[in-house]
């Protein structure tokens, strides 16, 4: 009776099967490692941009929280990239060397932790802002400023963004939102963040209450927030968040 090993040896002799040269295995492994690195880089970049998009939304201020404020065209696209890239990276890692020895949960959590740390670092040090500016040239890309305008242009929900166009006194000014509507603003009880003060053409975000064509402000924040600091449009300075 022929054993399995005998059958295998006979098949090798009959079909003249030869082992593949080692360089082919090394080339395959190198390609998989390069692919894994590219997938991880894609995840980190997408998380950095997503962190940048979400870093100064209305949910950060006044306790406003709603899933509708978290998602838009670009955040949903970035989340899709992260999920697809993560799945491909997981598949690639499991097929490299001894990657099969690690559980799917352990690999997934490691990728997520790495992505969050490095993606957050990209946002904090301003790399996400530069990526956003670079991709803005593409007609398919909605930059963060356009996304923020959508999120903050909600006067019925107490959110308003635009620029100061006329100052009556320290506590009252005229304000034009990004849709072109003019408001009379009462800031007598407002908290001005980052040492802001009323200036003509200063773009800010307002949190308060709408009353007809009037807006009673509770809090004034700078329009641009980037990498853990507020960029003051009048001086181009950067102040840490407070």
C-alpha cells in the first residue's frame, strides 16, 4: 500500500515539480510588507484628516452632541477609507510570515491605537491642515472650511459663523453669516475665548440664541482652530486652546 508520502513523491517525479527559488518568496514577502506599510500610512493620514475635521466642531462647545453634526460628505468618506484600509491591512498582516498567530482582535486594536496616536499627532503639529490645503485643489474634495461652515451655519440650533461688519459698541455689533444674512448681535453676556475682541472683518463662531434677526451670544470663538491652537486672523498668531 502506498503511503501519502509515496504518492506525493511520485507526483513530484511524474510532473517534474521543482521548488521555487527563494528570491521569489522574498519578493512576495517584500511586496506584502510594502503593501501593509501603504495601508497603514493611508489609515494614519485619513485619521489625521478626520481628527482635523472633528477637532473644532459644535460638539466641542456648549455640550451640543448629535450624530448629524459628526457626519458629512468628507467625514463619511474618510471613515470608509479607514475601514477599507484597516481591512486590507489586517488581511495583509495575517498573510505575512507568522502574522496568522495573532488574533484578529489584537491586530485590529493595535492598528487602531497606532492610527489614533499618529493621526492625532498629524493634526496637532499641523500636518493635517497642510494635507487639507493640498487636497483642496481637487473638485471631489470638500475642505474642512466648507465642512465647518455647514456645521456652524445652524442659527435655529444656536450656532452661527461669519464675520463682524459693523461695531456699535463693545457689546453690540452687526454680523454677516456665511450665507450672506445680516444679524444684530448682543454680546453683553458673552464669553470671548482666546482673548478675542470685536474687530471689523474678524471671522468668528458664535454660540447663543436666535431671536428673529437678533442673535444673543453666550460664547465667541475664533473661526480657525488648528493643531491645538487658535489662529488669530488679525495677527496670524497662535494661542493654545483655552
